[in-house]
C-alpha cells in the first residue's frame, strides 16, 4: 500500500522527551518515526509516530494500546496516513 496508516502519538519540542517517548514506544510497538513539522505559530516540533499499518483496524488497535500505555500522561493518539 502506497500510503499506510500510522498512529501519531504526540508532537513534541524537547529532545529529551522525544527520545524517552521514542524508546518507550519502540520497546512495545517496534518502528517509531519522527516527522519534523512547524506549527501555525512557527514552533518546530517532532511528530512521534508508530507503525505502518495496512488496515485502519490494525492502526486503531495500536492506538488503543498506546492510549492505555500512556493514559496517565494526557496523550491522545490518532490515526493518520504516512505521507
């Protein structure tokens, strides 16, 4: 599939937080990718994304697992396309 689903976990600015979250997610979910982005306010962030899922259902299951894992941190993962 040319445009697989990914679960975006967070958009962060602090390199230490990015590294810690990436390591934690890699231990459970495998591949974690970082995508650079700039917010409307001009802030540079890294989007922390998990996986490459061929079906939305698989991505939804991963998003639920991530939400449970990080429930105490106010993280609300969502599904998007890898572009």
